[in-house]
């Protein structure tokens, strides 16, 4: 399993920005954005890979993983 698989990647539509916003909670602040949902996800995956590489290069421990925490089902109960 790739290290990046341990981090949830979220792409959602932003009414305010009128584009898709991609984020990886707990790993990177910000993320990617654009009009094409698939392109935003692909860019986000690359950003996650790069962030992990930077942590490893700097000898810093990676943040706790965020995958497997069932975010999607938990978010249904937020609204």
C-alpha cells in the first residue's frame, strides 16, 4: 500500500468559488481547485504524494492517517 493511501482525499463543489475544491485533512493545508472534478482529484493526489515526500526528506514524522475513519458516513449526520 502506498503511504498516500493512508490519507483521505476530499473533492467537493464550492458554491462560493464556483469550482471544485480538493483537500487532504490532517496532511496539507489548502489543496487544489478547478472546474474539472477528476482533474482536481488527480492534482490533489499529486499534492499528497509531494507533501509526504517533503515530510520524509525533512525527517519529520507523518501526521496520523485519516483514511478508514468513515468520514463520508459521519458527514451525513453533520447537517
